[in-house]
C-alpha cells in the first residue's frame, strides 16, 4: 500500500478516556439540537415505549408508495417495510460491479479488515487505507471474513442515485461495498433510515427497539447501540435472554428500498457481491410524531 493513499485520507485519531467523555457529551448535545429533541436519552426511551404497543411483525411487507405523504403515514406506524419502484430507476443500477475497477480504480477508500464483527463498535477497530483496485483485489483473495467497505461517503456515485424526498432533512448518502460474506453485526441506529439495494442481495434480520432488553446491548454512542448476539448463529447458552427476542428476516434484492425505523436492531449479510447505500433522517423519528 502506497504512502500516497494514506496522505489522501484523513488520519484516524485515538482519544484518551477523558477526551472521549467530553466528545461524547458534546456530540449528544449537538445530536439533540439537530433532531429537534430536548434529550437523546428521552428520545430513545420514547421510541422503545412506542414500540411496545406495535403489532408483532411476522414478515416485512412490500409496498408501492406514490408520494412522501404516503411514506410518512406508513412510517408513523413504526414498522419496517420494503418499497418498490424507486431504486430500480437509478442510473447506478444499470451498471455492473466492473464499473468500480473501470472508473474508480484509483479512488481512495478505507476498508474494515480483520475481525471487524467482534470489534464493530470499538473506537480502535482495524481499518486499512487503500485504492479501490487494491480493495477489490484483497476482497477477492481473502479467506474467511472478507474486508468490507462500509459506511463510506463516495461522492463520486451520488449523481447516479436519485433519493426520494421523504424526510425533511437527511444525512449524506453512505455506501457499502463488499463480496458475499461481508457482515454488519446486530445494532440499532436511533435515526429513521432508508436503505437502497443497488447490486446483489443481502439478508437482513430485524428486531424491535424494546427487545434490547433481551440482546445484551452496549452503547457505542448515544445514537448507536450494538449487540454481541448473532441471530444467524445463536448462542443461547451465552445469551439466554435472546430466546425472547423477536427476529424478522428479509432478503433485499437489486432495486429494493427498505425503511428501517429508528431504534430497530438489524444485522446485514451480503449473499453475493453487493453495493448498497443508505441515508439517515435528521429529525424527530416518525414513530414519535404519531404519539
């Protein structure tokens, strides 16, 4: 790997415990202000309380929505759903993975490497800077857990993705690239999320917000909680309460868009080489607006 790659990407900064605590407090205050709530903790508790009265979901429904009003009315129910007819019209879906090497071989990226599942929410998890071509070569020859380009801002791809204006305010598009076997372990984000499957297929397992009490969750940040429980290979000896957690599985295919409400736990595994993108809302979660 060339020194030139590391020069092009911002350095990773490891903070002391005191610096981390001060940064965490500042981030929580900023996050609350951005979302228009008085407290992130109170927002999390409100989401979990609202989820306790939701009907039990046995499968993720597939819908056709005509406009933002239809999306918002459905999202206020607090349950995940698939949307047809959006992503399939994006110019990016007409390309193939060969495009990454043909057009973006020298693009600088940062890959998750090593055991990034068990260290997913650690501030010092292993990352490696490289070009897109280096990544594709490494991912193609790695045995075991493949390296993963996860949660990257790839602005070069933005013009080929036409996101619906369902949220009043959204964060930037994030991209997820990797071969079969790349995994994002079980976690929840406390923002509403729309997830677009562009190439390939992924299996996503979902669990409602209030079932965090069964999932041995750990706080990574005020807006992100992770679970060590693996619903694809459950160890009920180590995590006995997880037997009580509801799990819903859905496979997303090219052209699918999945709405993941704030607070819903989800684990994501690529079944084939895959390109996905998502955007998080930056506002009061829809399930709280229905109260």
